[in-house]
C-alpha cells in the first residue's frame, strides 16, 4: 500500500473516532440533562396519600411555577414512565421542548392538541419519544412480553378531576397512519381493529365509551409505532392517592 493511501486511511479513522467521541459526549450530556429535569419535576408530582384538594393544589403550583400547559401526571407501574403530561396548541412543539419550554431532544409527553380536555373525547392520544437511553416512553416495549402484559392491567393519570385508572387492553406495533391516530374514531371500531392487529390483547371489561392511546416510535420498520391502548374508568374523587392507584416506579 502506498504511503499516501495509508495516510488517508489513518486520517479517515481518526476523523471517525473524533465524530464518535463527540456523539458519545453529546448523548451523555443529553442523558444527564434529562435526569436533572426529571428529578426536579418529581418534587411537583402529587405525593402519595394526597387528598383531592392537595392534588389540585399540586397542579396549580406546577402551572404557576413551571408551565401552564401541564394537565396531569402519567405513571405506568413497573416501568420508568413517570412524567407530567402537557397539552400545547399543536403536535410539534413538545416533540423538541421539555416541560420548562427549553429545547430538548427528549421533548415531553403530550396530549394531542385536537383531543378534548379531561379525557372526555372518544380517543385521547398521548405522544412521546422512545429514547434509547431508557427515558420517556422507552419502557412501553415491556408490554411486548405476554407475561408483563398479563401482570400489568392498568396505569394511572392524575389531573385536576382526580385519579384516572386506565384499564389496558392492547399493545401493538403498527404503522403511523392507522385509525388509532384519529381522535374522533369510535372506540368499538378501534377495539375491533386492535383485536386483529395487537401483539398482546385482552377483551375490555364493560362498555368502552372512551379510549386512551399512548404512542411512541418503534424501530421494527420505517415509521413503526408502539402503542398501548386503555379504557379510562370514571375519575376517582374524594379518594386519597394511595399505592393502590399510584405506584412508585419500579423498572
């Protein structure tokens, strides 16, 4: 091999190392930043044993001190998914901004701006990134496992109206243009479709007048999405926020 060729290979190799090192450092900084943001937010999470008025006061405080787009708190048992929920005026802003409205690769967990408030619509859609470092909605992948799906029957959303227990009935990996991304879709239509397409499924208990859909990116194929579907129970009022409804994260 000529000397010039060897020099060129060495240069290419060195540039590759520099780029890789820069990317690793960037990823590390982003992960550290996310950890600081999440730890700071946990101070505002409605504490266990909170009563109805304490929950409302908690959200009033967080809106005044951080962001008036905050509408609730999502907690999925046996995962690291334990974050505030926001709702903006479009579905773009919170893809790249954290809860403090700062630029962030992780973004925030947010409700589709087209959905009515208070989970009153037929299909309330929640979006968030699937971060390879394990943050945001990464742990939705756990529901791929049938045993995990069968053990974890519900998740919780806390908001001003009280405690919402969401009964999980399906997990799937689907393209990003399916019917579940229509906030006006009828629950019975989505349920029938999910039964035919879900990775894991169980028949919902009782009548399903409303649905909650949680969606994040998947890497199975181009434009794939991981989706968890649930039916909200009636909001629990005059109820303390005990571990029955609100479990600390336990990944």
